[in-house]
């Protein structure tokens, strides 16, 4: 398995957060260290403090205590009376509603940051940014004539051209419809692959996180609930309440290994085996993440015959967690991949499930339709 | 009455109003910005001071101007001794009276224009490397132009119509401070001056209509640019 980007380049500028910011009655307290590369998903419900967090990093909000440092650079240190104003932090900020300047054409919007970038770095990769964000056809347009998705592409490019060392994205997909969301996610992936810098991506959608987050910072009511590698945290049963009951499930990193044209199926392989899923329009070798809801996974103690379900993953129970009502979350380890199954306590007793019991996880192919598996990762 | 030359009166009125309007623009933008964006002690006092000419009788404003800028006034004496400038009973004084009377209108319009601009745009400019002043001038200022234009037109019109403060502070001196309204008043006070008064009223009407049309036209151009259709 490939190493996450955060581990590949450890020497990059790490973002250190240790502060308290008050806004009215609300206070956000953060003590966390975020990797210098890759996308950190900042996740939480509305009111959890996501916007306050990135506003403090950008210099829009002033913390009441503590410090923010990126590598060697101190953005703010209240106790030492250090304050770097917004414009000197070189932090790209992509706003939920793009915030393009309405009196300037797209080209002038893009130039705004580029012209103010540090001397010597000016305009170095102008052409490449336009190419990566597909902006060639939009340059002479006015912002008000752009669609929501186009606006966000311009906003991302505008931020990039100012040559930031850190990129903050405040729910950049919130005002877009589903096809536009997928489109912009694709551009954010290109941003991550082309420009090596830490990206903080704020969202309250687990789906968006599953697709792009390498690291997760989970906030709740102004506190950090967890911070760590995304795949570890997302399958952590203890964190499930914060991720939302409906979304309880596991995320599997896998590779497209074959297509079956006759039956219109594709095969995905992962460390614990393989999955047959409805045909995916993706090239062989594409790495992706498949999201599997706990309610879509059934358990058996031996391989059943005469069953329509083709996806059978062998593993061992490593945890049993009591849920509300008649349910239990059963955590199954399949050669390093964690699967979550939601079963009733009654079934659990009937099958005699306990820690260490070898089980077969049964997953219907239909549970892994394009909505769950559409999450492309960089192809290698 | 032949003593009143309408073209001379018109020229003087336009000059006085133009000087008053242009000279109050920068202070008005600064005041509007202070009132809209800043919290400081004395803010309420500044607000009240700026708006005083709206609620005070113009003659009272003229009286205060005399107190301050008259030959024996605190500022008037200093201006005269230091720079040789006299304001009371001069065309510059008429412009000052017009500017003071029109100032609240200008500040109000500009402030409305300023408050209509999304502050997030300035924040966005800051994240792109612009300092606070740079961001204000390149982003907020262009976007508040409709408010500034409205302020200019209102102030210009108010100056043309100013009477009470002007006659108190600058008096009614032909060729120096006798603007349109003062000339109309003078003509009506003079025997056989009705025809001259009618001519001046016609000029005044024409001027008002021209100003309105010009304002409407430039406002439309401005909005077309700011709202930027394809």
C-alpha cells in the first residue's frame, strides 16, 4: 500500500495550532499539529468552530490566547505579542461563495493576487495554473456571468497565483449542485497533486471527506475531538457519533483490477480481498476509496452456499460496540482493512459472535454503486 | 432689472457649487468610512456634527461659520494671518457654506454605498496580498462608486440651492457671492425685477434637469460596469 502523502515528505512546513478564539459566546480551543502536505479535512457540524478555525489561521480572527505557526513562520503568538497581518501570511483562502471581485473580469481577478505575490516568484506558473484549472475560455468573462462551479475554479486559481504556502478552503462546494461538486472535487485533487502544500478543506459532508481527505481534524462544540490519518479515524467506532449515525461505516482503499463487460461488473482489490461492484467507467489501476455503510454489511460464521451475494470478505472480529436500540457495531479486521457491520444483538447472540470469532462479511454489489465508489484517487 | 446678468450669475453658481462639491469629496469619503467601519470614542459626536446642518436652520449654520471663519473668528483670523486667506464675504466663503450644508448629504450617500459593498471582498483581497489601504482603494472604492456619484449630484444640487448659510456668511455681493438663489431673491426684491427673476428661474430649472439627466446617465453606465453583464 502506498504511503499517505503526509508520511512521504515529513520535512514540509507543519502547521502547529495551539490557541483559543472567542466569538461572542462561542469559544474554539485547538491544540493540534497538521501535516505539511496533503489535504486535511476539517469536519464538524455547523457551530463546531470550523470557520473560526480557518479564520484564525488566515488572520481574519484574532485568538485570545496561544499561537499559530507554519514551519518556522509565526502567524500569531498572543503571549509574545506576535501578529502577522493577513496579507503577509501567504495563505490562500477559497471562500464558500468564491468572493470574486465583480468589477473585474476573470483575467484581472486572477492577476490581483499574482501581481502582489513576492518579487522573483511573480507569474512563474501562470500558464500551468490556467491549464490545471481549465480557465483558458473564461478569461474575458465577468464573474457574474459564470456558473457556480466556474466561479470556484477561478477562485482556486486566483488563490494559487498569489503563491500561498498553505491553502484554506471553507466549504467551497456548499453552494454547488451534485455534478458541480464532483467537478470541483476533481480540480481540488489536481491542486493537491500539482502543488505541494498543506490544504485545509472545511466541510460537513462525509462524502467529500472520503473522497479527498488524507488527514482528519474532527471538531465538536469548539473542541478537537480527534486529529489523525483519515482512514484510521473514519473507521473508529468511538468517533462514529460525531460523523453522524446515518453515515456509520468504513472506507476501503482499493484498486480497479478488472472489468467484466458481459455482466457489467468491475472488480476492486484491496488488502483483505476483492469486491465485485457495478461497472465503473475508470481505467484499470485507478486507486479509489469505496465507502461501505455498516448497515449494508451482513455477517456469517461460515461461507454460505445458495446465496446471491457475491462479495464475501473473510476476517476476524476485533471489536463489538453497543449502539442505541437493538444494534451492535461489529468491527471486522480483514488483513489490515477494517469493516464495520451493523447487526442486531439478537443475531450476535444466535451466531455466538465474540472477539476473535472468524467471520465472513457479506456485501451486496448494489451497496457499492457509483455513489459509494465514485471517489477517484490519483492514478499511478 | 438689468443689473443682474444671468450668465455671470450662472457661471459663479456653477463655480461655487463645483468647488464645494469637489473639495468635500475626500473628507466625505473619510468621514463615511470612519462612521461605517470604525468604533472609536467620539463617534456619536462626529455623527451628530456631520448631520447638524440637516437639522439646524441654515442661517444658524451661517452664523456659526461667521463665528469660526469671520475676520475675528478663531480660524478666520489664523487663515488670514498665516495664508492671507479671507473666507467671509468671498466666493470661497460661499463655497464653504455650500460644502458644509451639502456635507451630510454627501456622507450619507457615500456611507450607504460603502455599506452595500460585501466586506468579504476586502478580506479576499487581503488574503491575496493586498494591505488594508490597497484593498479599500482597489476593491471597495470602485464598488461604492454609485454611492459616491449620488453623493456628488446631491451635494452639487444642494449647493446650487443654498441660500440661508450663504447669505449669512458670504452675503449677497454681485459677481462674488450672488449665486442663482440669491440673485432670484434680489430680483424679486427689486421693482420691475420680475422678468429677470423669471429668466433666472428658467436657468435654474434647466440646470436642475440637466444635472438629473447627467446623473441618471452616468449612474446607468456605472451600474452596467459594476454588475457586468456579458
